[in-house]
C-alpha cells in the first residue's frame, strides 16, 4: 500500500504551488507521515500573491504586506504540520547552482465552471506559468538533491482543481524526479478517481490547526462531528477540509 510504503520512508518531499496547498491538499497526509516519524519537507513554487483575501480584518492587505502575511501563514502551517524544512522554488536550496535567486509569481486563475479553474489570461511575465519550464525543473532538481527524499509528492495532471500553477507543478515534477532518480507519487485530484485512498480523519485536529494559520485565504468551520470540518473560501464557497487522500504512482 502506498501510504505504508511512504510511512517506511525516511524523507518525503512535497511540492506545492501556493501557501495553503500543503494544508488544504495534503495536510492530513503530512500530519500522518510526520506522526509516523517520516521527515517531510516542502517546496512551494509561489507566494500566492494573487490569492483572494477572505472578507474580514485582513481584507485590506495589498502588495508586500499581503505577501509577507502569506509567508507568515505558511510558516505557521509548516510548524503545525510538523514539516521539517521548507523552501520557495527559485531560491536556495531550490535554485539551480550558479543562478541568481528569483521569484516565481502566482499566475492567477479564473473559474471556468464550478470546481474547475483555468488560466487568468493576465499572468505576468514573472509568473510561474510564463517562466521556462526547464529552469523550474532545474530548480526542483536542486531542491531534490538538497532534501534527498525517498519520494516526491506532487499533484496529478488535473492539478487538484485545474489551477494553472498546480498544473505546472505537475508538469515539472515528473521530469525533475526522473532526472534526480526519485520516485514520484501523484495526489489524485478527482475524489472518485483511481488511486489508493487513505482515510486520515484522525489527523483532522492537526489539519484544522494548520488551516487556521491561512486566515487570509480560508475560514475554518468546525462541526459537531470531530472527524469533519469545512473551510470557507474568499468567494464564500464551502468545501470539506480534506482528510481522505488518494495517491497513485
Ligand atoms: Zn494553490
């Protein structure tokens, strides 16, 4: 079983697109692995500069102040989940040797239909999806060589809900893992999709604690059921806080 294989690993590297994805997409898996003694590290491609802020006390944040907020939120979630070390793609140790550090900016998205995102149409020249994929692959290889994971975990080709940055993370993860000689496991996007599914609802309290760190992006709503909680996104959409995670090779 994939989860047991992972739990027998010494180190696992998660690759995500934005701060909050580590929690909303794979928080229960990270919590499970760290509780079982697996070292989990994280590479985040962007700082989520185009994330929409939930209405409330943080909604006035813009520019550098918003970016700083997202960085702080990510640091909090990383601590809550038990992640050992994290890096942004484009900065050491997730930067190819000899290259000056750079930032890959959030590409933005727009909803094509409920639950499916597509390109925003106005992603800037410094955006993650506008950059050369070969440069991003080289940066991710550098991260893999630094963290020396036994497995890489990334999005499947649907990129969880189609966000262009998630899809790009998928596109660079395969080549980078292959070049570094590390197996990759894909997080299954479709809740009904083929894969090995693990019910990790017992990790919900840890996921809730991590999700609360991302207060600019989601509000957490706990329920009477201790194995279920929801998050409310900036647009008011409510989604369950995922604790059932599918993986495939
Ligand atoms: Zn994301």
